[in-house]
C-alpha cells in the first residue's frame, strides 16, 4: 500500500495468488474437459465397445486394455485409440 | 416464439437468484412479457428476493400435478408490468419435477410470454438438470474464484451434452457469461482473477460484469430486485446486461478501479 504501490509498474506480477488460481484452474479444467465436456461425443463409449469386440475376434483383450482419447488442437480433433496387446508368450492359442 | 433462458452456475451462492430476479425484471421493464420460474424445489428463495413471499398460494409442482392451474400459481409483480413469478414448492420432493411436467408448463407459458427465465438450484441434480433441459439460452453466473469457475465449466459441459438441444442435435444452447461479485481493485492487486482470466478459462462470451456491491444485500433485505435500485452500481450493471442481451452494444462499466485522489493513493489508506 501507499507510496510503492502507486509507482508499481506492473499490476500483475506472475507470483500473485490470482496468477496461481488461473494456472491451477487451467490445468484442472483441461483435465476434466478431457473426460466429459464438449470433448467427448456421445458415441464414444459405444465405439469403444464395438472396437473391443472386433479386436477380440482375433486377440483376447479386455476392457482395460483399450484407451480412447480425444484431443483438440487448434481447429483439429485427434481421436486416439490405444490398444495394448498381450505378450506373445501369454497369448492363448487362437481358436480355429 | 418465446425464449427459454436458464440462469445457472453449478456452485451455490454466486448470485443466480439475484441475477434471475434482476434479469427478468429488466426484460419486463423493457416491455417484454416475462415469467421467472424458481426450480429450487424445497429451498425456494426467488419469492423472497422478488418480495412476493406472502402472496404464494400455489406453486410450480401444484401446477405439474394438476392441483392448480397456471393462472392460480402465477404471481403478478406489483411494481413492474408484464412480470410474473412462478414459485417453487417448499414442501415437495424434487422428484416431483418430471421432464413431461416441466415441458407441459413451459409449453403453456410459451403461449403468452416472450421470455421464460428459469432460476436453477445449485448443484447438478434433478432440479438443476430440469431447469436447463429446455433452455434456448443460458446465463452462466460465475464469481472470480476457483471453485465457482470450475463448477461453471462443468455446467457448460452439461449444457453441451444433456440439454434437449444437445440430445436432439439442434443448435446448441447459447451461452452467456455473467461475472458477479467482481472487485476491480482486488483484481488489479493480483488478489482476484481478472475478467480476462475467467474469459480465457471458460471461453464463452461475456454478457455482463456485476460489481461486488452493498446494494445487492440491501435490496434483498427489502425484497426488491437490485435492478430497481436506481443509482446503485449493481443495479446499473444489470440494466446494461439486459440491454446487451437485447442486442445493444454497450461498454462494460464498473470494471475499473474507482479513482482516488492523488494524495490518498500516494499515502495509502484505502
């Protein structure tokens, strides 16, 4: 307050609590949007389920081995599927 | 064709009911037939803020259950022409709000009103979901504070995925940000998120900034929507907000630090 306050050049040093609040919010909001907001189309769970069924025809995998991720960068949307296949050794013989 | 506007926020205590009351009053003052509906079943408060608590006979749920008709339940505002209040039930369970029931009443109201303002309860449960389901536009009330901003973002997600417009694939609910309880001096000092900070995080257009103001509590004490308190900063900010909603291009006021005298600023105190 007072004299120094008056001459302070920048109103928003990056160490203020407001700057900290903004940073924390940007992180948590981006994280939460990833799972729900605008990001996640309604069809995603169904798509994931069907995909799992298709892959299962050839390789035995379970729900937890499929990861679906939707990203937005600028004007692009990237839909990313990550399917972890079991090790060759642990793979049961394919049924005829 | 009537427009349904939900006033929502996720978090409680940020100014939803204050905003609903003043927004609806402002629309009516400008000549539009307006009804404001309290969706907070079990915890009604809009009637107190509007100053008509002693005139409540029938409520929203009575009308849904065909225990009263709409004309019996609607309370005509005594100060402003064209303004009606539909109070929430204080005694019923919020499960009484059904999609079909709410739709029936909104359709009936659409016959006679230009604007239907839905005052959402806090949270994201039934009452809140019902209040936003049929909305064409949404006023998202946010305070420049972390939990309020985060909850507003959640509500934006729900508007975009669980409203009727989203479910039917129609044009999305039009979103407006109402930043309430803003204190320019605290934002300037770095103790409060700035308008720009909140806009960057939420990414929806700003409809109005309501300054932190003593007038809000004073007018609620008296049961008068703050927009009717002429000369008050919050009242003027709401009046601008209504005009902007109706298409006027007005600059935002009350967002600068109040000017102090040179000496007072130099030597502090304040």
